[in-house]
C-alpha cells in the first residue's frame, strides 16, 4: 500500500482533500505535527467529505518519531528544489511520498541529506508551487500507474443507463 506523508500541513481543506484522495487510491496518510489545525476541524471533514472515517491515518509528534516508527520506509520527497521529476523514479508498492507544509515545503535540513530521493513536478517559470492537494494527487497517481493500479477498480459504470 502506498503512503502519503504530510510534514506539518497548515491548511485543513488541503489535508481533507488529500485524505479523500488517499481513500480513493487505497493509500495511507501520515501526518507529522505540528498541524496548522485540529483533526476534528469542520473544514478538514468537509473537504474529506464522508470518506474521512474510512481513511487509514497516523499522526506523529515530529519527523524523528515518524522515522522511528517507520524505520525501513523508502521515502520520496516532493520539492520544487529537486533535480529529478516525479516520473523519473520507480515507486515501490509500499513507498512513502512526502510533501511539506504549504508555506515552506519540506525543510531544507531534511532535504539536504536526501538529494536522490527528491522529486519535483515540472512547472513554468514564475510559479512558486502547485496546490498541495493537487501535487499529492499527481504524484500518488503516477505511483499507482507504475504499480498497475493494484487493488483499484479499473472500469466505470453509468448510474442510470448502460454503455452501448
């Protein structure tokens, strides 16, 4: 199962949206404190809709606790500072994809020791970054694609009619 890690997320609606995406993608969500909101905040629940109760979510006091509780985690770190794009790596089925807080990203103190694990989403000049929820979805679904969309429904059905 793939894992999304949010390092000190600040905006509840983004985290709620990412939580909903994790449920849809059968991925786990890991939240590293401090959080910029409370987990019972209504904006978080609203963005996650009624899917939040189905979310496999774990919180950690800090980055060190995350590492202690996940000692063998293969972590990819999404940052605008990376040389490699998110499509240039091969995502293992149980890897962790980490994103930083909306205002500053993953701290450089963490990034500096993990250059080969850093990935970025290409963007035109003048744009500082994409929305956190969009970024998480882009990279998560690339990892899912590379792993054959394991355990996900691959065909859709109409609600009232049938395909001809």
